[in-house]
C-alpha cells in the first residue's frame, strides 16, 4: 500500500519537475506549515495551484500551506533522509 501511495505522490512531482527535497517541502516537513507569502517566494502560484490539484499540499483558510496527508509527509521525509 505504501508503494502505491508513494507513486501517487512522486508522479505529479516528477511531471512538475519538482524534487521532494525542494525548499518548500523541506520547510513543510520541518515546520508543518508555510504561510502563503513564503510559499510564493519558493514556487510560482501556478505551480502551487498544480500541487493543490494533485493533493500534495493543502491551502488553509488562514493562508498557510501544509502537506495534504500523512502519507505525503512520510514520502517527503523518506526522500529527504540521507539514508534513503
């Protein structure tokens, strides 16, 4: 099951040309949330919209982005780990 979820997360990132080690994902896994103005400093709005549409990130009413689900966070953490 984890492999299927990993593929479902990795596939849209590859299509968008974004690495799981991108600064936005590092910030999300470290802090849990990134304010929209900071996220826009890291990626264009169109790319953030694509990540929203692919269920990689979620934009909350308070203007903060978080990862969409625990399996997405786990995938990002595994990819960011020096031991992966």
